């Protein structure tokens, strides 16, 4: 049985109750969140495909293709994560959605109590991602004071 987890339900409620009138421009963080979700799913699929190769196929074209897809999916995730960490929300709903996402695991197959996306980004060996992660909370604190 699948149900709605608490975090997405809170984000949806925040989006419905905090979003101002229709005339306001869409929050740029929402497409960044969606891009990250898509990259996350693609990486999980590519990982499963690479892991599920039968024994003995490691030097075949199937292995090379699966490995290339895995590398591309990982690169896409890194780009999406950097975009997520550097995009400033413009609404309270966007701010709430980003804060919720920063606390969730980076990968879809991780347990929900694993370190969140922000903690993992601080540990990555990718300098732009690590730098963005180290400043994201202070930038969001400043934004929370200016978002109406």
C-alpha cells in the first residue's frame, strides 16, 4: 500500500496556502526541484540497469552502454543539484518546498533517515556544489526576510 509521505504533503499544503494570486510570476525553484527529481529518477534507473547486467557481460557493448548511461545520469544529477542549490525561491511555498527537499536523501533508493541532500552536498568532491551548499542556508535566511 502506498501513501503520501508527510514531507510532500506539507510541501503541497504550503504551496496551496502560501501561493499569492495568479498574477505573480511562477517561482523559479519549482522547475529546479522538478529537474532534480527527474535527474534523481534517471540515475536510479541507470544504476539498476548497470547493476542488473548478468555475470560475464562486463566487457560487452551492453556493459559499455549501461556504464555510459550511468555516467551521464550522474553528471545530470550533479548539474541539477547545483542548479537547485543556486536557485533562489521567490515565494514562501517555494522556500518551504526547497527546505523540505534539502532535508530529504539525495538518491531515491536511500532510506528516509539517511543524511539529506544538503549534508551530502557539503561532502561532495565537486567544488561548485560544495561551495553552493555551504552558502545556501544563509542565502535562504536572507530571502525569508524579503519574501512577502
